[in-house]
């Protein structure tokens, strides 16, 4: 699958996996290269992964299309969710229900 044909969620998952693998490789390299005890390096690695995954996941807080990543703010909500104006896919019925309920209150 080429990068142009990957959907938005696949790109997010790939970035998350790349961050985790890079931190693991870096931690193993630092432990093997130096005489630093393993526990502090592992602790820093866990903290870096937590911050990086939080930054990647924060992009999913707003309503975005799972296929192309376009914003769904202001789109009408149907029974099955919002329809993306960019690619036409139906997205996030549960998120759309929560947003419409909070606007009614």
C-alpha cells in the first residue's frame, strides 16, 4: 500500500508504532553502548512513549474523517454519523451523538 492510499487511521497507527519502535531501539542502543544502568533508561523511554502517544492521540479528540482526516466540524449528523465532505465516507456515529446531545443541553 502506498502512502497516498493509506487512510487517516492507518497513518496514525504507523506513526505510533514508529515512535514506540524508535524508543525501544534507542533504549537498547544506549544500554548496550554505555554503562548506564537499565532502569533509568527504561523509565525515560516509557515517559517519551507516553508523551508521544498522547500527542498523536490528541489529534483524534476533534471530529475528523477516519478515511481522509478532514475535519467534520459543522457537518450535519445523521443516524449513522457524519458524512465527510471530502471523501463521502460515514464517520463516528457515537461521537456525533455525544456532540449533538451536548449542543442540545
